[in-house]
């Protein structure tokens, strides 16, 4: 399938880059957008809008009875399917933000190829199984491309993401980002939500789950996506976390006239319900 191919730069044709908000641990904002446009991306969108729709789907699913495991992280899904098949039925049947955003992009930009900019390799595996994601470039690959092409990301340029931006889901790459932003307090009690990052801790929980937990919001990497294996940063997780929170704060202050206009309408008719059976 085409996703096994390396994306060739400079790009020929129409491409949309889909950027996870964890990018701020490695690249400046809005310099990242400038750099991607320099490479020939026609559109650069952030994953946060997809995450918001994922939240809405979780809200609905979590109203059902039972125990659920979050599926935004393909690393966790893979471990559950391989080592804990007894929990396959508990994987929440909702697309990850990457797939959700790709579906939206395929609807809004039907002629574009979608390229996910990723903090990990697990996303490459997930993309291979989806017809909605055409390519994945990880942060390490992107950093070396920026360096090789001498693209100065710190050049002062006033830019913002295309169409979808300013969402509170910019905290998604932090541990518990999903459950904190999905407005679950009407659906679950606080003690029914367990947040765990780091696969060994997730496995420990699955080996001996507590009876109160109805929703396990979990991630493979320690620190969640800001600790992803393709992240370049060697800063402490505390500093990376602070970068994400500052980015959220700053971007909420941005004055972008088109922001928040009828965004949900753009996703009308898109189903985010998926199956993790294999
Ligand atoms: S937690 Fe790690 S493995 Fe999971 S999506 Fe984030 S970076 Fe990838």
C-alpha cells in the first residue's frame, strides 16, 4: 500500500499535513506551520478538531454499561489485542483523533493526500490499516528534513492552522487529556475514571483491575504522547508538559477571525465508530 512509500519532498500535488498538538515539544508555533507550507503542504491542520469529535463519541459510548479502555493510542490497542484478548471487547469502538481528523480532511479536501505528523511509530502501523491516512512522517524525520533544507522555523511569520484550530483539546497529548476534555462528569463518577500512562503500569492494572474503574484512559508512553519514541526533545517531561499548556494558553488568546465558525457542521455525516477486532 502507498503508505509504505516514503513521502518525497518537495511535494508534488495537493497535500494536507495533520499535526498533533504534541508538536510544540519539538517545534515552535507558528514556525511549524511556516515550515510545512515551505515544503509544499497546501493545507496544515491541527488534530484538535478531530479530538473534539472523538470526545463527543466517547461521551456517547461511555453512557453504556460496562468497563471501557480508551483507544486513542494504537500502542495500547496493540498490546491489548496481543496480550490481553479477554479485554478486546472492552476497547472503546471509536476512531483515534488521527483517523477522525483524516476522515474530516478527506471530506473537506477531497483532492488532497493526508499526511499525519507523528510522535511515534505506532501511528504508522495504525495508518497502514486505514484508507483515510495516506502517509505518516514522524518528528525525527521532520526535524532532519527541516535541517537539511535549512528551513528557519523561528522566522517571525504570522500564520495559523487552516480551518480547524483553537480547540481546548490541545492537552490531548498529556496523560488524562482525553478524560479531562470529554466533559465526562455527567456520565461517570470521578472514581470510575482511571488515568494511566506507561505501558508497564497499564499492564499492571489490566492484570489486576479494580472494580470501581469503568473507564481506563491510558497511553503506551510514559508521559503520554509528549514522551513518544519519535520525539526529539530531551527536556524533562515536566518541561514538555509546560510547553503544551503554554501553547494552549497562548493560542486561546489568538485573534483569528474565522475561528470556531461552524466547525462541527463540517464533520456532519462522518461516523467515528470503528472496530478493533482482527
Ligand atoms: S502514547 Fe506513545 S504510542 Fe501512544 S499514540 Fe502517543 S506517542 Fe504513540
